[in-house]
C-alpha cells in the first residue's frame, strides 16, 4: 500500500499535460498550496479522456502512478477538482471523474442527469481506467450515481461510500438559492463571478472561491467567462422562461429529477459494504437518516462536522474514512 504523497524538491503535478509558463494559471496550479496544509507533496496528476459509444467524451483526473484503488464521483454543479483537498489528505492513487454535463465531460442533449443514466458512463470509465475492485465514493448526485454503478456492475466495486445524500432527502433544501445564483451564467471576468458567489455566501474565503470559480468556468471565444456545467444553463433557462419551460416539459413528458425514481432500489441491490457519511450541516435530515437505516439495516452511518460538500469542508476526516476502507480491502482488491 502506498503511503501519503511525500513532498519532493520538484513537484511535477502536471504529468501528462503540456508544461506551461510559471505565471500561467492552469487547473493544477492550486495543488501545491493545498498540499502544504497537510504537509504532503503534490502527486503526479494528469487529465484523461474517454470516447463514449454515443460520441460524447468522459473526462477524469488520475492522481498517482500506482494502480487506482479509489474512484470519486462529485455532486451536481461541481467537478472532479472538488476532491483535490481530500485526495491530497488521502495520499492514495485516485480516479476522480467529471460526470456527464460537468467539468470537461460532454453535456447530454437530453439533459438526463439521474444516477442510473450517469452510471453507464462511470461503468465504461472503470472498465477502461482501472484494473481492480474500487472503493467507490460519491457525494450528493455522485452518491446516487455510485449506488447505481454498484448495483449494475458489482464486479467493479469493493466498497461503496455515499456522502450526504439519500433518495429521501428534501429536494427543497439548498436548490432555491442555487437556482437564483445561476440566473447569471456568464460574466466579463472570473472576478465578477467570484464577487457574485461571495454575495450569495458560497465558496468560503475569497481565495477558495476564486479557485472554485476558476476550475468550474471556461472562457468563450467572445472573451466572456461562463460556467462549465450544464446545470447552470438549465437553471437559467427555467428562470428566464418558467412558463415556457413548464409548457415544454408538459408536452415532452416529465423531466427526470436529479434524484430519479430508482435510488432506493439501487441502494438495496448493492452487495458491497455500504456507508453513508452524513454532514452535520448538510442535506440529510434526521428523518432521511432514519429512513436510510430502516431500509438498509446492514449499512453503516457516520457523521462529520461540515456542510454538504464534505470533501471541501471536512477533507481530512473524510479522507480518513476512505483510507480505512481502502486499507481494509487492499488484500482483496484484484478485479476485472
């Protein structure tokens, strides 16, 4: 088992990526500062791209040189970089995937981002990029996706960790503010989007917010900056024309929610050990936790002090949970 990433004199954190001038900010420029918090080094990291059968592409980050034993799936509106701090604290080889419609992965034309739909891409990725059973960790939407993966392809998953989500969470918690936030989907500069995020109380410190905005935006050909993920643009369209959107949805049939209708069935079908990690100030209520315990009596439930995005608000504690799972399953991790 590989130990925590050790600091080195020359921390080559953009392996597999063209070298850039020191003053140019890239998606990997923030890792050294984050690593210093844990006294860790910056591991080799590269971006991967997988062509999918329908013509889309799936993107991911590959941390470390050793065989991957942990795969991470982010929540709605985020991307693989949301896990950076947790990965650095973990010190293990990791695959962090950009789900469809997020990060550098293609958007879906049908805007279907339910867990079962997203799972098909993740299964393709695990078969292409890993060679052993995975500790599969999913936060929020990524948790429901991970459950669908474990249910559909049990031969790929050694243990499942679901972070601050159950199919029974109250969907009115959190999304209202986010929908209003994404009323503005582009700006003249990233600083404008940082200012807006700070006004809404998102992102923590300005430094952390600036990092998040940089990693979750792109510069268009016209020079304006826009959010990468599809959800921002979907929300903006619904806010701009709610009646038209409602009529369109009615004529086209029900639009699938992020939670989908199959979450409990997927979780119930998981054969691997299952853990729910609840955030003390997150989306899973006491009632939702109790329902989870009742439906899945064999699962473990843990709670960490932090908000919904525990990979950002409690990275060291979450990394310890993942590390324990990886260590306990290392002797039995040979897969397809």
